[in-house]
């Protein structure tokens, strides 16, 4: 095939945007079909009465991944937005008047650990050195593998790395062996809550997230996380990508293992190659005939999913006190909430929660004298969702927020919007209403994730349900990997 082969990307999430931009840069004719009204997937924005809300991701970690992508096009993040490192990175509430601010400097971090657990500096040194090694090997070598086969990992050098990466150990043992203070343990285990398993079932490999958190830092693009989407869309359009919004794919027509066209509510599109960046399960089970599915419903139902969540976007008519940009509320039992997400799925009895108030950092996303606030509770995917249940938890959050921060917002709410499982299904066809994809358990890592390859020879999958996994940086990497695989395939054709 020549370089003007037509490539259709289904879905304008981060992986789809990355793949589209790179393929167009290489001269292919790329069209992105997006079900919703704007690009970004879960990273859409919602505007109301002078407030701008990021509807999805709110943590900007691993800044190097973004820079590396921009540099492929001769750009840098500063060409698109101002990036600010948050200091402190975030605040953790363990109870009334019991808070911990996570510092942005390494020396202050060591001082914090020493204050809470005298003599822990040496163990923190060891922990961070291991985490750095895992991060550098993982992000430079492992994540860029398409994981078509286990043979990709049969490299003597990588085998040695694999031992050091602690693929067989778990986070709970790794953290508890080094630290005794419960606050420090919770601090180090918290990123795991969003990886989709309890610390006991998450490989110690993922302490790499602690390196990303504690050393590389927590950042914020002024204007909001959607600035990343705008940047990537701008890059893609400059490269020649065409976007069609409010265009939902209804069927992929396949003949003798080759996809011939994509049927949408806006008509049919011929395609020489298709990138599946919509929900993997949805594409397989609803857009492809049974013959061309990699997996059946039994397989999908046996997967361990990362959490869904209940979100509230709230406009507040006053300024708030005693909070940071990012706030974690760990005043209830961590293990009990994790159990109610991952092992005994139910609406949580005493949930941990997260509150983001980006207007603390960015005055442009809320009117003067107001705050942009959102709450998030991680939930087991697949729960029965209802307005009454949402309201019950909203009232719980408002009371806890007041108790722990001293902010009574009950009479200061200009408006609120809730978002949960039913919305994830409606807007993204998310399997079981999940928010974060597949859990990063040992049995769902690398080549054990759903394959990028399809039985359809000119279709590859990308995004959070395949390699390398959930999160914004991994999604961008996933798009880079799939673009490289398509270029190799079309070059041979």
C-alpha cells in the first residue's frame, strides 16, 4: 500500500489522538470518528456559568511522556500551555486536624519521613532507588513493546531487569517491609487504589508510580487538563488529520478477515486500516461479527476491572479554606474500601474520597470569588446506579468535607452535576461502567492484557484496555505503539 492509505481511528481519546497524529505525520490519510462532541474521551470538559470542569483525569504525572510526544513534532509543552508544579503536591486528611502535605522537594520529603518514622531515611533511599530503576526500565523499554508475544520479553538483559522490577512481589509486602508508620504506608499505597487491585494483588513493579509521584512531581497545565487534548488535536490537525464529531460507529464491515468499511450514524467510511480506540469490549462485542472477536463474554466477565467512580462537579459561590489543589481523604479504613471495590463489590460503607479544587491554582476556571470543586469516590464497576444513591453519597461527602476541612458548602452550591456508571456506559460504552480500564494485576500485565492484534488483519486496538494500560501517559504511549505497528504492516503490504 502507498502512503495515502486511508486510516480510520475510532475514538478521539489520548491513544487515538497520538496514533492519528503520528500516522498523518507519516503521510497517511487519517480520519478520526468520535461519538461525542469533542476530542479527549474521558478527558472532556464541561462549562457552566463561567466555570470550566475537567470531567476526567486531573493528575498530571510523568511530564516526560508528554514532552517526548510533543518533541516528535518539533514542539514542547510550553508551546501549548503553561505547566506549573504543585507545591505541596497534594494534601492527605487522616482525620480532624490530622493532615499531611506531600512536599514537592526531595529534601522536604526525607524530612517528612524522618519526622513520622525516625531512621526511615535509609529505607526511603532504597525504596526510591528501586522505584527509579523500575520507572526508567519500565517507561523506556517495557511500555513500548506491543506485547504480541511473550517472546518479546525473552531478552537476557530484560530478564535481569525483570528480577529487579519485582514482578512477582506485591506492593503491600514491599511497602510494609520498609516502613512501619501507617501514614507513610498509606501515602505509598495510595496510587495503587486507581491501578485496579488491592496492594496485596498489585505487583511491586508499580512502586514506579511512587517515583512518578514523589520525585517527578505533580503538575498542572494552566487552563486545565483539556489543554493537553487541545494540544494533541492541534498537532494532529496540523499533520492533516480530519475529525468528525458526533459520529458514532455502528458496525465494522469485514470480508474474509479484512475490514472494508466503517458504518456510522453519519454514513459509511472506507478504510484500509482501522485503529480501535473506543472501548475494546464494545468494538468486539457490538461492532464486529462473532467470527472476528478475539474474546467472548466469558473472558471479559473474568477480567479484573479497575474502578469506576462517582463524580460530582460543583460550582461554589465562595472561596474555601484549608484545602489544596488535590486532596485525599483517608479518614476511613483503606483496606475495607479496597475490599468493597475489588473483592466484595458493593457501594462502599465508609468510602475514601478525593476532592480536587483546581481554582486554588488557576483563577481562570471559576468566576471571581468562587471555587471549582469536584469530588470523586472510587467504586466497584458494574454496580447498580441510581439518582437516589448518588444523592445519598453526595450528602455524605458534604458532611465529611465540612467535618475534616471546616468548609460548610451546603448553602454555597450554585449547581452540581453527578457522573457515574450509567454515564460512563452512555458516553463511552465503558464495559461495566469502568472509569480506568483493566486492573494492573500480575495476570493482566504486558502480554497478558487483551491483545492489540485483532482477527481482522487491518484492525489494531489501542487505549486503556490493552497495552500498556490505564492512565493518560500510558494511553499516549499506546497510541505511539499502535502507530508504529501499523506503519510496519502497511510498509510490508
